[in-house]
């Protein structure tokens, strides 16, 4: 059964969320890179930042899949 198309407001909300996640993902990437280059860095903090970055990437993939319909179905 074909899934109904989302309304424009929902699509706009998802696109705004996606943009916010992309900015946060990029910022975390920059922060992790800077911290990794510092001597005596807290490895636990870096691990937590990397985990957060991975969660953001997963959420971005989920939003992408909602915005781009599955054409094979």
C-alpha cells in the first residue's frame, strides 16, 4: 500500500530539523578534531562526543529516508 505524501508543513519541519542536525554534526566534527590534537585530552569526553555525532548521523539518515520516498515500493 502506498504511503500518503506528507503535508508541506511536515516537510518543512523535517528540512529545518535536518539543517540543524547538519550544523551540529559539523560542529561536533570540528570540536572532536580540535580536542584530539590537544595533549592530555579527556578520552571519555571525546568518546561521548563521537557517540553524539553518530546519533545525529542516524537521525539525519532517518529524516532523509522520510523526505525521499521509496521508489521501489
